[in-house]
């Protein structure tokens, strides 16, 4: 392992000389039917030339530059070709020398035997060097015994990587497929999922999930089999990243919330993604936030002419600008056609600044993600929340109209549907303001709203909180045993924002079919088990992590609702539906907003709430218990509507301010 390169080549050359000679002696012995002994010096000279011709041909084709520890099909093919070519050279030498005493059949037997011996020696050396390397570079500590769930190509590649790492011993594969059951892959037996509990007697420390990330349903079934084990479960990153060399065994990560979801990701439509971005000047506000940053990443991939990043936080703006520039370096090598990135430090409430930025950069598409979104914080700071979420949106919308922006996409929230919080009401008011502007006949700008709830692993995510609480020894805090949410990943949400915005034509409303909701309590229990701990409750008083119910926070709902109306029809995207919801005329809304601003300046919370109740339909801040049955009934009705659309039943369509409701309640 520690020898220099040329010393290793000398060993390989000596090995090949010996094996070429052995192959030739065996060929002669098999042809003659007895151990071969050369009778003349001339034959010794001709036969001795064969190994040197073979080694010279190996040098000619560069085979000694290959790394012996990592053999591959191309290298084996080159070696076979080199042996055949060297045999041809040697056969010509025999012909020119007139060596009639050497049988012609030897010329056929010799390359076959040489191939078997030399390829076999390379494989043996590769196995030896991998084992020796793993031992040489093994980190101090006990070797961990692991199960690999998934016996496909990712699982086999993971097995090789684990053996190279040296600190892991695979005791078995788990795979639901019947074809591999009881077979051995790389010397490791494949077991069915129902044998998992039996395998605990092997002292399994961890289970590695080796299933493609896109197969979310299969991963959810696998995790349901693993929940009963008191072992830590880790999973591979996306297989394309592993194949590209971006990850190693050390990057196996803990199971995250999106691994527990039963719904496969929504497929993206490339035409919709590029429609309002490719070759255009695009602005993303709130670019340093979870959704804003992901929007910026996905916008860059569609090759806009210019990307304007607007953010109030200096640190977040610096980070996303640096990340976008690095992404551009990877995606766009031509500096002359490279997307121009403009970083703007400021607030959307600064109307003069926004007008200047929109005009100077000739912005054509706006994705407005800048908002305060944490329900309890806004409930206790209502003036700041309303000013930023509602009046910041109206200020930017008016600036967009003045600058002739083509399309304005508001990132809204499902909490704007029958809001019980000031945050939800502030976002609903922002939606209504854009709806009112969308009905004006002289307006050039197409306004649309995209709704979704909390996303996985965003700031304030329940995923992060649960994981930190489990690592700290608990308890895990859940607000209410009946709390349920819909879930969506950040990339999926951002992609749907772009696609939904591309379908807006004025007078459209869109809703996303997101599948079934997930109980937060079940999510917490699953995460505890999959991190190798046991839930401590009445049935298991000696468990590791307790779950504590802390009560709902101010403004929270048990169920997130998907839409206000029930009229939905299908669109060109299989998961986005068209819907209609009520709106107020601009004159009426402007009067209500003026009253609201006056009360905000006075700081009177009661009058602020009263004005919100007049402006926003169904805004009724109330205790959680009082809303339980009401929200359950409305969600059941909403699910019936989605069912009608899914089975192709017709529904009514109507016109109004565009809104795309892709509410994917996650964990903000």
C-alpha cells in the first residue's frame, strides 16, 4: 500500500512475465499430453520471447497506468485485447523464424490460458488491496454492524463503499422483491422485510436505506418496517449526487421528514418552468428565505437574462448571492451569455427603491416571497406583520404596475384560508389587494397568488425542532394530539410556484392536490424510533424519549384548509386545479386598508382585529377547541371536491383575481 508507483509497476511486470510464461508452458504441456521440457536452445529462445512480447504490448496500450485496486469492464476488455495482440505479434515472430516444432494449437491455447491467469491475478490483487486499504485507513473504534435496506444497484454500491470505509460490516440485505430472496450479493444474504426483527440477534447497530429518493412510497413502506427496531436509520443522498461523487459513506444522513411521506414528488413540466423565466429579467423578493432562496436556484437553471435578488438581511443576501454565482459557474460557462445577478439590500416597503430597481433592471417577472410567516410572532407583533405582509405587497404591486412588469406572483399561505391568525389575515389581505388589481381593465401586469403552508426543513421547521429535542434527550413537544398537516419539500414547493405562475392568464385560481395529511404526533413517534430511540409513554415507561403536549400556540389551527370555494377543474398540470374564490372591489378594499392603517398607527389592537374581521371573510380568532368540528367538516368537503376533480367530474369555473393554491402545510 505504501510503495511508490514505479515499485508497484515492477511488481506487476514481474507478475505478468511469470504468468505469461506459465500460460505458455501449460499450453505446450496440454498439447503434448505431458510436462513440457524444451529440447533445444532455439525453442527456449522463441518460447521465452512470448512473455516479453506480452508485457511490451501491455506497456504499448497503457495497461500499467490503471489502478489495480479498482478494476472495471473497460480495463478487462483492454487486457483481453492486449493479450490477443501480443499473441499475434508472437505468432508472426514464429512464422518469420520458421519454428515448425511449435504446434499451431499452442498459439490458440496460450492466449486463453494467459487471459485466465492474468485477469484472475488482477481480481485477486484488487480484493486484497481493498481489504488491506480498509484496514490501513480504518478509524479507531468498534466496527459497526449494519443492515442495508434495498438490494438494487444503490445497495450494492453502498456495500462496496462500506467495505472500503472499513468501519462497517454488512450483516444482510433487506429487500421486498421475491426474486432475490435467499440469494447472496457480494457474499451478503438477502432477507425479506418480515425477517428484520429476527436479524436483531446479530447485534445490528444501524440500518442504511438504499432506495432512490424519488420512490417516496417505497421508502415510506420501508420505514414502516424499520420503526419497530431500536436502531438508528440513515439514508443515502440522491443517487445522482452519489454517482457524481458529491457524497461518500460519511454523508449518509439521518432519516428526515420527507422520507416519511407517502406521496411521490410532483413531476415538473419543463415548458411551464421556462415560460416566464428563460431570457427574461426576473426578481425574487425575500431571496434569503427558505422559499426565496430555492426560487432563486430554480430560476437560475432556466437561464434568465437577469436575476434580481431583494432581501432585508445583509447576511442572508450575501449567502444567496454567493450561492447563485457558484451555481452559475457550474451551469453557464459562456461568460458573454451568463445570467447577470443583481443583489438589492432593502425592503419592499420602500416604494421609491422598488420603482428604481424595477425600472433600471427592466424586470418582467416578480416572485414575491418576502413576508413574515411565523404565526405566534405575528400574533404578538401585529402591526409589523400587517405592514410588511399586506402593505409591502401593495407597495410592490403598485410599483410593478408603474414599471410595466408582465407577471407578479405572490407567495401566499394556506393560513390565509378562513384565517384564525393575524399572519393568515395579513396574507389574505395581500391576496385580495392583488385580486382587486387583476380586475382593472387598463392594467398590463398579470397578478397571481400561489398558496402553500409550511415547508419541510424551513426556518422554524418542526423537523429541526423535533430532531434537536431528540438529540437532547427529550421531551419532544407536540401542540395537540389531533394536529395534522400536509407536507411538501422546499424544491417541490418552489417548482410548483413557478409552474402555477406560468399558467395565469387573469381570472384563474389554482389549487394543488396534495394527497393525504399527516398527523404531527405520528410524525414525532416515527422520527423518535428511526433515530434509534423508543417513545416513553404509559405502555413503555422505560422508553427513551417522552412526548409532551404543550397546547396550541396563538392563532394555530388543527387542520389547514385548502380553498374557500368548491368549484375546481383540471389544468394542464396533473396536480394543479383551477378554482374560484371571492374578492372585493378595489374601492371598497382601499377604504378598509385605509382604516386599517389608521388603527395600526394608533396601535389599537382591538380595532385592528375588528377591521380585519370586516375586510377578511371568515377571519375569526377563536380558541382551538371551538374550531375543531368546524374545520374538520370544511376539510372533508374540500377533500370531496378534490375527489370529484380526480375522477373527471365537471365543476364550475369562474373569473376573478388569479390565485394558485398549492397549500402544502408543512412545519413553518
